[in-house]
């Protein structure tokens, strides 16, 4: 089976004077079902790595195979479709829309997935209704409710985010990240705004997702978070080291 992530000598240089070597010849293999923590000081290249893995940024050099597909030579539209089908994102600050309900926030994930023209091209293994055209608002609503049930938020579907605790907001953001049926969840400091109890709830949720075969990659500063992963990777000045 192909690894979910296979980076071979991936570099990212930002043009500046002098140029910033944010990622230097990174090699990384992540297998399906791996749970990897990425730790490193501020400015070490963590977000650049996550953006690269999430197909939001392109490497300056090197190869990035996602589920066996070479992504560096794909056109923007193909990269957007691939992202919509395979990758979910979770951020420290949740990125929920204040004036939309929980259910609407989760449903809106699909609109992002479709925005790249995902209409006809549905990934082989995706469950019906995961993304793409042909499923109306009602189908999306049903799927959103399923994802909210997965994260234990069924009782809050019609709330607005302002009425939720931080931990509940992050669970909604995770439900949104799951809408497209991703194989890979990329998380940038997902517990950075949470107290220890809510951090624990989110980490329990991650364990459950990993047990269901999802691959998780989590950037974190917290030992309590990295300790829960199966594997720890350190980045420093754009250079990656295992362990
Ligand atoms: N768009 C950009 N242009 C120039 N330099 C950048 C850009 N984005 C990030 N950098 C630089 O790349 C390095 C790594 O940044 P980043 O990946 O955000 O680090 P981290 O997430 O670990 O704090 C930093 O020196 C940062 O200033
Ligand atoms: Mg960062």
C-alpha cells in the first residue's frame, strides 16, 4: 500500500533578501493510520510544512506523493480537488463563522471542497454524499449531522458558535474537517486555545479517529498532546528529525 504522505527532499524557499529556507530537503513517510506529532520552536517551519502537506503551498524543490499521487506537478484545479477529497484541516482558532449555526458551519465545508470544480470527480473510496454534485442541501445536512454525531455534538446542531465552549467549537471544526471523507487530518496547534479538560476531550476524539483508520498529523507545543501520538517528529530551522 502507498504511504499517505511521502516527501522526498522537499524544500521551500521564500524569496526575500536573504531568501528564507523554511523547509530544507525534508524526507518524511507517513503510513495510513499513523498519528504523528510535529514539534518545533516558533519560526521553525511547522506551518509551512503543514501548508505544503495540505496542498495550500508548493515546494520549491522535491517530490510530494499523497496517497501515491505526485502532487508537485499537478495543476491548481487538480490540487484543489485532491485536497477536498483527501485532506481535512483543523486550526487553533477553529475558523467557524459566527453567524451560522453549527450544522451550517459543518455543511459549508462541502462548499470549499466543491469550489475547485469537484463536481464530477469523486474519489473512488468515498462514501455516497461525501462531496461533489448531485447531493442537495438535504443530503449535505444529513451528512453534517452524521459528522456532528461522530464528534459528540448532535445536541448542538442549531446553536451558533458563540454559545459553545472552546472544546465544543473545536469538535465542530473537526466535524467540518471530516465532511469530505478525508484520509488525512492536518492539525495546527488544535488544542492551543483549550484548557486541559477540553484538550483531553479533543485528544480522545483523535484517538477514536485514528482507530477508524484516519491518518493524523498534529503540530503542537504541548507535551501532553505529543505524548498521545504514535510518533514524534521535530523540526528546527526547516530541518526534520525523527524522535
Ligand atoms: N510567505 C512567507 N514569506 C517569507 N517568509 C516566510 C513566509 N512564510 C513563512 N516565512 C518564514 O519561514 C519560516 C518558517 O515559518 P513558519 O512555517 O510559519 O514557522 P512556524 O509555523 O514553525 O512558526 C519563518 O522564518 C518565517 O518567517
Ligand atoms: Mg506556525
